[in-house]
C-alpha cells in the first residue's frame, strides 16, 4: 500500500513542479523594460506558407538594454518578420535598415509597471490554483485508498506530506512573484 501512496506523492509533486515551470515561463513574457530575446517568443512568421517561430528564421540579439535586433537568415524574410511582430501586438514598432529589423524597447511608464505587476500577480494566482488542485486530487486519491483498507495512520501521514508539499510550493510561488515585482518596479 505504501507504494501507492509514494506514487500519489510523486505525481503530486510533479504536477506542482509543472505549475511552477508554467509560472516561470509566463514571467519571461512579462517584460520589465529591459530588452530580451524572450520578448519575441510568441512571434510566428509566415515562412513559405508555414507559421514558424521567429527564432527559427532569424537570430535575435540584444545589443543593449533598450534594443532588440533581428537578423533574418534570408534577406527576403525582413518584411514578413516586421509584419509578424506587428501582428503579435506586443507594443513594439519594428524598423528595418535593409539588413536587420531593429526594435527600440520603450521605457515603461509607472502605470504600465503597475499593470505588469497585476499581470504577474494573476499568473502567480493561477499557479497557486494549479498547486491546490494537485493537492485536492492527491487527497481524494488518498481517501480512496483509505476506503480500500489502507491504514488510517498511513493516510493521515500522506495527507500531511501533501499539505507540506503544497505549503512549500505556494511559498516558492510567492518568492518568484516578489522577485518579479522587484524587477518590474525597478526603474
């Protein structure tokens, strides 16, 4: 019976790790005024009729904290890359000089920073919901095992372990959010 409980605990931890990974990925898309190639991670370019990630048709660099340069592997891709960046609606105004597409990342206004903090808080709340759902699923699996005859002490101990996991992961979410808030609000 303990193998089943161990399996429940492992799958719960895996699920909670997935929530953290998703949160970290979401935080990469929340820009804090500093240019980063990940800012263009959601851009897909029409590459000969196929929607292709920007990173597969061009090299994205950050020569300084306020500029992104996109060097296409084929010169004919300059216009489609510009169009794709506009369609992605990221708030950027791409310019091309015939060789590369250049994006100047505007400094964030105070209001925009507050909006980004709200967005980060919403993402972290979603992660917490995912963690709590994993806890709920684990506890219901443990209750089933208890009905099937697993000792009450084993089940109580397992529920305590699930709660400890939940507390640890919620704390991690709060730490990630605090770090992201500092990054966003830093001028």
